[in-house]
């Protein structure tokens, strides 16, 4: 169990903007990898904030097998994907983790591959349809990110009728950067993230509109491009593309008030980002980045951080966050968290809380750092608490004391 939070309530916890963010130093104390200059003030290493409401993060389940994605069912249970291809149900009311659920299509599990993101149909209560992403193997030894749909059986013990509805092509013989987050918008269409597969050979495809690599896609429930997508009818551009120039997007979330789509994506060594996603926009990878190669040395010759026509991140980290799943807080249990963004950090071993005002980050806090866990995904339940899974197989509940 981990406990965090101050001993006294905030003077005015209803409004996070009342917090004085000018008196706490930035949470990042380590030296940056680079001497690159941000494009605008507050783009990185913003002032720190501290939650005043007493809260705690406690482990409520263990034994998950490399969990990756979480979605809440209408009955309040959490459906969790495991990288090896199974799923598990967590009954929060009973405090019980269910047996493995089979029926998902078999993924390629090498490296970062596996059963990845998950969401449910807006009409799940009547059709019990689940949508998930996975690294789909091909007969010739390659793989790609794919989207499948299935029906969760009435007894909640299996997935039935799993069918691939979309494949992010081209396939590639690699095991990195599958992206894999998936969520529904209010119109009932799916947003899906993909990676550019990491290698120098595939990296340029993030900029190519005839490739689904390094993109955020918008598709229908049947896997077709949504009418009105920004590249519809434009040459050989894939009409399912919504935005491009991404490296490896593992976080997607809609702002609860503006309805805007935000992402979190991995930079190389440094340069992890959050972005405000706009239709048809180029987010720059690998042309611009605030990171360097893992082995050292610049990305690109010369290395660029800004270029006309390429979108800047709203915020970036150097040296690292390793951002995966994320969610905006809409609960009332901790009022000062209202509309804050919570991001699961992997190699940084914490959950990042970002205070956002007018599409700018104005404060940052690190939660559960003392747990030493690689946090993979985080959601907010209807009960107002946050739930996060770790690569080590733990499920945390984060809520007021």
C-alpha cells in the first residue's frame, strides 16, 4: 500500500486553479539530455503542484500477467487485457480478480507486441461488443497493429466471435512500437493509435500518408474510414488517417469539457510528449523532436525541434516520463483534480498529474513514485476513483482517504 497526500484539506478544493503553482519547483530534478530550447514558456519543467486533499494509492489486486489496457463495464467491473492474449475481470464490489478470459485472437507477443488496448461499444449494455487492439502476426513472419471486435459472453467467461476489422499496414518484421490505444468518440466512431515501428527503416513512414504507421486513425465500428476524415479523397493517402507524424502513441483521452482529443507519446531518449490532436495535423516525428537517439547523438542532421508546418507538443519531458495510458479526471472525490490529466509512467515509475488551463500545462505532480512500479494504464471509474495497472501485474485504486 502507498499513501500520499497532505494532512489538511485545501482552502478551496473545488477549483484547482486556486493552487499557487509559482512556489513549488519543477518536479524534474535530473539533468536534461539536451540543451534544446522549448518553443514557448511552460512547454517543459513547469512548476510543481501538490494535492492538498488527503488521498491514497493502494494495491487491490495482484497476479495480472503484464496487463496493458483497462475498460469499465456498465456493471462496474473492470475488463483488463493481458499482453499474452488473455483478459481478466476485476469485480470491484467483491474485491475479486476473475480467471483468465480466452477468445481474443492470438497476438505476436515478442517485444512490445501482445494484446493491447480495449474499449466497449457505446451500446455494450445491449450488444456486449468489445473492441481491442493487438499485434497481429502474418504468415511470412511479419506483424502489424490490428483492431478486432468480439462479444463478451453473458457469463463473462469468454470472448466470442473475435473478428479483425482493421489492419494498420504495411506489416513489418519487428517487435516495437505498436501504439495500440483505442477509444470511442461521441459520434460512435473509433480512434486508434499506431506506432512507426521504431526502426530507422520504418521511421519515415510516420510522415507518409500512404502508410498507417505512426498515426492516429479514425474508423467506424466496421473498420472503415469515417466520412469526412481529413485525407479523404486525397491521392493515395489512407482515408482512415486523422493525424500523423507520431512516434508511438500509447495514450488517448478526450478532455471532459472541451471534447478535444489529447495523446501521450514516447519520444526517443527524452522528448516524451502530450499533444492536442487536431484533424489533418502533422506532429513532426521524426523531422522534429526534443529527444536524442537511445545510443546518444541527435535525431536528424541537423537536429530540429521546430519547423514551420509541424505541430509543437503542448508539453514535453526530458529526460523521461515514458507515458502510456492516460485519463482526465471528472470525479468529485478529490475536487482539486477536476479536469486534470493523469498519465501512467513506465520507466519513470510514477503517475503524472498535469493541471491544464487553456490548453497549457500550468502544474505537474508525481503520484505513487515510492511504489517503484511501471504504470501501464489508468482510468477513472464511475465511483470517482482512479484505477491503474502496472507491468508487474498490480491493480491500484487511487482515491481520497
